[in-house]
C-alpha cells in the first residue's frame, strides 16, 4: 500500500477546506470501497481526511412526508428507519440486498453514491482503462464483459454502476446536497450521475473538495408500494446481474403512474423513463409491462458476454411491475 | 475396552481455533523477521527485457530486490511427481527467475524484501519491468490446432489412454446411443488461508514454516532445489487454513522464500496475496469432455468412449485423470478413455478437490441420466442394473456398497413415485426438478512406508507423533482416537503431535488418503508400544501378569489385565515405576498393499438433489441434497460428516457458480478475488442430509477408504440432472450460469 497521510476533522468547513486545498486529498467515510481501491493502487490519495466525526448522521422527516438522510448515515441504519421502510420500501429493500451485514454497518450513504465500478479491468490497476487512466482504451469492450452495462454505454466505457440503493433513489427523484469550496448545492440525483461519453473518468459533477452532506427523498405516495428485486448468481453478497426498482399506481385496471429504475445494466443507476412513459394509460397486464420493457431496452447495446441482459432486464421489469401492482413487498 | 474410534469426538484443536490461539504460518513471529512480496509477470509469454529496481530500492524499509539477474541458480532441476509418492514434489518442472523467459502471467519475475509487509507490497508495485510480449495460448479455443494425446499423466504416474474391447464396433452396433460433449471452466481452490512460508537460516540449516498439505514434500523439494542435505532442512506446520489440493505440491514461492532469507541474512516471511493464489498454486484446468454410451434396449451398457481435452503448461503433461471411474463403475465390455492436451501459457494445473474424476463422473452421470430418459428406465434402476461386481480385471471390490447407497438415498430423498416428465412441477415462478447421480472415487495407494512413534510416560500419559499436518480435516483428532484405543488409554491421556519433519515420516495427505495412512501408522506404533509393555509385564516376576500369554492380555484405562479375569493386572504406570522407566516408546510402520492387489479399489456413494429453477431469470436454487456414502470405517462421524457436507457444497458450487475465464488478449484470468470468482454463501446452501452405508474392508488400511473426495463427486451431476428435470433442457457447460439456464426469448 502506498504511504499516505491521515487527518480527522470535526466540521464540514474544515473537511472541505483541507481537501480543496490538497490536490491529492480525499474524503474518507465508511471506507468499504475506498480502502480497497487504495490497497489495489487504483485510488492514489496522499491524504485521507476522515469525516466520520462530522454531524451528518441523522435521518429526519421532511415537511410533507419526505425524508432527509445524512450523508454519514450507515446503510443498515437507513434500512431500519421506519420512515424509509414504511414510505419507501423499495429503498429499504435495495439497501438490505446490497453487500453484507458487516459492510452495511460500515458503509455510509454518501459513500455509497460515490462508489466506483466493479469492472475488473478498472480494479486490476494494470489493464487499459479509460476510467482509471484516460486515453488508454477500454479493455471491457471486447473483453470479459458479462457483468458490464448495456445501457448508457459509449465506445470509451461500458462499466456498470454498482450501487443498489442509488437505483431506488433515482426512481424516487432524490436530491443530493453538497457543500464545497463554492458553497452549497442541490443536485437532482439523475443529474448526479454522468454518462461516460468520452470522459468516463468523470462520474459525477462533484468538484474536488465538494462533499455530499445529505440526500433528500421527496414525498412520493407511489413509493409506499414500491419493490426492489435483485437478480444475481448467488443469493447474497454479490452485485446484481440486473435489479429493478418498480412502483405502479393502477386505477380501474389502468396504469396511471409508474416508476421504473434498473441496476446492473446501466453505466449509471438507470431511470427507465421510456418504459414509464409507455406504461401511462395502458392496462396493468404482463403484456403491457413487457411492451414497455422492450421499449426501454430497444436502446440497449449488448456486447459479447452480456447480450443475455437485454432479455433478462425486460423480464425483470415485468416481474417488478407485476409484484408492485400486486401490492409491493407486503 | 476404550472405544474412542467411531465416536463423534469434538476436534482436539477446536478451542485453539475459535479463540485465535492456533497460529498459522503467516502469523509466526520471529526476531528480526522481514517480509517478501512477489512481483508476478504481467504477460503470459515472452521475455523480461529489463528490470529497473531503483524506485523500489529507494522506498522505505526495502532490503533487497531479487530478479533473474541476481537470484542464485537452483541446484537441481525440478521434476514433477505427486507429493503422495514421498519424493520431491515441486508442482511444476519449471522454476522461475532462472532466466528472462516468461511462460505464464503471474510467474514470479522479482521478489522484494522489506522490513514490513506493507513496505514490501508497496515496493513491489515500484519495480519497473519491461517485457517483450510474444504470442500466447491461454485457452482451449486458441490451441485447437495443437492438440496431442497425452502418453502419461500425473507426472508420468498414469497412462493417458485406457482401453479394452472394440469400442468403435460396439458403439456402431449399439441399439441405443447417447453422445454428449461438455465444457468446463477452470476452477481454483480458494483456501481461506493463502499460502505462506517463513524461512529461517541458522548455521547453514534451514527451518521453514510452511502452509502445506505435506511437510515432507516441502522438505524434499526445497532440499533438492537448493542442494541441501535433507538433515539440514526442517519444516514445521501446525495449522493450515484449507488446502483442497492447492498445498499438496511445493510451489516455487516456498523455495524463493528460503533464497530470499539467505540473501538478506534474516528470517523472511512470504505470504501470497489472494490475487496471487490464482497464479501460484495451480488450478483445475479448463477442459472439455465428450462421452458416448452404447446400450441395449433393456438398459445394459455395452460400450463407453470417454475423452478429455485440457490445457496444460509449456513444461508438463499434466491433466487430472478423468476416466478412472467411468472405466470401472459399470459393467461394460468395450471401453476407451483418452486424455488429450494443449500446451499453453498457464502454470501447470494441479490437484483440485475430487481431482479429475469429479468432472469425469459429471460427464458419465449426466450421460447416464440422458440414457435413462432415452430408455424410459428410472435413473436409480439404470445404475443398479449396470453396476459392476468387480473391476475390469475381474478383481472383486475391496468393499462395495453402491447398491445400498443408491437404495438408501432413494428412500431418504423420497425418490420413489417421482414423475420423470420434465417441466411437470411448478411452485409459483419456480420449476421444480429432482436428480441423482452415482458417486465413486479411486482409493489411492501410491504412498511409501508410513511411520509414527508412540511414547508412554510413567504417569500413564502418552504422546504419539507423526510428521503429518492438520489442514482442517481433523487428522489431529482422529489420530488421537486411534492412538488412545490402540494403547488402551482414555482419550484425555493421549496427546498427538504432528507438523514437524523431525517426527517420523508420513506422506502428504492428499487424495483422501490422509486419515487411512496416518491412522495405520499411528495404530502400528501404539500397538507396538502396548505389546512391548505387555511383554515386559508377563516376563516380570513382580507383575500380577507374570507368565500370562500376552495374547490373553488387553488394556483398558491404562491398565493391562487378563481378558477373561479382568481383576488380574496392573497399570502401565505401576510397571514402569517398578522398572524405573520415566518413559518408553516404540516406532511403528505401515506399508500400503501392493498396487497389484487383486481387488478393485473404489469408494462408492449416491447423490440426490432437488432444485428450483426460475426459467425467466435463469436462477437455480438447490432446495435439498441427500448424499449416502460407503467410505469404509468411519473414525469420527462428526468430522466425516463435516467433510462430506463440505464436499457436497463444493459440488453444488461447481455446478452453479465456480469458473474462471481467461482474457486471452492479455493471457490473464478474468477473476482474481472472491468477489469475482464466486463460491456459495450460506444463503445458497440448502438442507443437506448425509448418511453412511457400512461396509467391511480388510484391504485398505484399518478399513478406511476416506471421505475427502467422495462427498464432492457426483453432487454437481445430481444438481445438473435436477435442472434438466425442472426445465427439460440439457445444459452442457459448467457453471450453469443464468444466461445458460434462462429460457431463450422465443420460448418464453
């Protein structure tokens, strides 16, 4: 492991100040991904600024029925918070299906949003990778790409975003609060994730030294009967082949509102807006869901080892919507 | 009489393990200890053009950087032989860093020694190696034009071809034929403890603390490679965190650790990283198998042709033998088993749990399932109808039990009344299927004489020693049980010591042979000591046993007594104190029966599985498994059951999860950690039932045939056959990944 410095801070201003003025500085929260990447030589900070003492742990109700999640709240705490489990069951389920209990006890919500791809070529520290070393090429395009994305890809990167909870947050229009050298910002979560395009090294709009302070979940009645389904090779402790967060409102057999987001198949947590549009005003049947899913996946760009995900994602959407229409997790 | 044998005794080392008191090799702390890190080649083929160690040498704490330019030459070339034979066992007949050639990715090209583990790892990342890349072959697909038939396998131990009768004609004339081909991804062992070695030199003598399944093999190999007298090499191994074949051979890092320690003049610890275990201790080779079965309409096999093609290294004709079961499990007149190879840019593959035969049995037993469907015969009945009563030479089995395993398994599982139609059972989104397979594994007898030493002290306590090692199987516990019974002492009075080459020799514990050979040697030593003490008593005028026939004396709770007059006798302690013996000891040995023993040697079992398959999403969940085995005498049913359950979990894992793909462009494995190379988590493991069928065996040592492999064999086939029953689709690759299992778009 590279030698590096370590500092511990107690205020947001101090944290931002130190990292903003040190080009090789980085924040350290739960560390469940970051320390791995430092050990692998993929992340190369000279200074880790430990922010775990900052007062960003609380989970509070917002007026009107929303919830504000402090950036340092742990995944397991958020999942068992009644306001989340009751009003946003899809979010709670996404949290509980991620990682392992030990990791969920340690990993922070802000860190979760910033976690890096599990692409083996990115993590091996050796292979050409535009995300790790811009301009070196993408080893996954024609390599072992079973786990890679089929939506939102470019010729420069097909890496999948690994987060589960971000998928559910995208479905319910969460808002990311940040504090940085230029002041505070509110960023809609769908804008927080950038498509790789020709700059896959740039994954979000955070500036150097800008820190996530909280995540707001706005009020959303539809979320109360949301589901999050995750499909993978083994039954726990694995990233998704495909996952789906789904919520649907049905009146007299007709869909009047729908939320669909996908994990495991996109270069970012994938809000399936095409499918959502397609669902409005159609009968709440498996056939309608399949048609909407096919519409969403018509933009997919499969590669040699991940072509099955095009079909798998469609079937997952149908499964998710069917279960959501039946009354969600309960 | 004491009867520790056969009781579900707790592990004697369990407390040390759960409290952290057990010290593993990478935890050995020594004064002046330094740390080594291996730099592995990034290319699979070519040359090291230059090594610039200047940045590494300038980093904090670095003591040395060794490369092919400054590492001494080895004294003797390695030559491959399985460690069970009791000779040097280097894993591959190539030793790295002797010249600039690179034969496989991960091959050691430099070694950094530093004051701390972290400093060594960091400095290793600063060694700048310039390579000249040359064309490589790292997959079967890349080497199809270079296939050749292997003459000998396993380091020359076994023939590559096995045939009898006229397969060609018999298949052509068979009323029913099944033909199938399979592709199997490479497997890795993934022992929880990555291999580690700590090397200490003192006065020209070398002590190695090594994470190995065979301390003797380490001693012989390192002495050979370094040109040292065997008396100058001592190997100590107290605990090993799993082997599964990965530590059965002595891989280059062990000798490199010794060379590094000699270079820096201080003790060196070399612990491989998790990623390095994928390129440092062998693997189960990527392979293809094809099988043709010929049968009569009433379900009698007439011919089997079974071929295996796999990829090996540039320097060794290594393939796990895959036809040792298919050639003899069933009564079939015409047989042909052939192993073909491609030499490529991987390291030499090695033993992996259920070596070779596990995939051979997968091929045979999934084809048998197909034959059962073709004929409309129940799969259990088809096995019963064809089971051979003797091996192909006509020698009766040393012990059998297959029919009993099949019948008991069918009963426990609830097989009878099964609706054989595929896709007939549904549970919500899930299709339910059941499947079964016969299991068999050869009993190995390649080892030389095995020895142990037993000592009784004047207080009646005893120490029994042999140079084996505990790697999780429970050998410390079963050897204690065997020694206690043979000496006639309570279990608590006996301490078993192992893990040191200064102790009497036993071979590497591989191929399910560990319990049998260690127990046989321990039994011989303990019996010899008991006989000596009894002889001393009957010859002693002061003993109550004076003049008795030694054969009429038995020992219980440390007291020698007349079998038919238990009141007459005395304790070991009384006898020894009277003779002023503080202790007395004996060495015992056991020599395996000759390889041409007129007996067929297979361990038998039967596997049953129920699966649920979600055909839309390609998910397979195993709901329950039943395994019934006839492993001969069971020394400790608790430990045996643990090993068998572990084996069945391996089989499930092999069927559904495990496999590594090669990125042939770079010649590197796609997965190099447990996040990418999948093994099951608790949630994947269903209810598992293990039952034993008792068989008497007076050919194998103490009647023990071993439980290390047989639990794994056949389990994957039972799962795959259940997946067919659930879905109606024959899938001919392992692992059964979602993309194979999910119904194709057209049929959904």
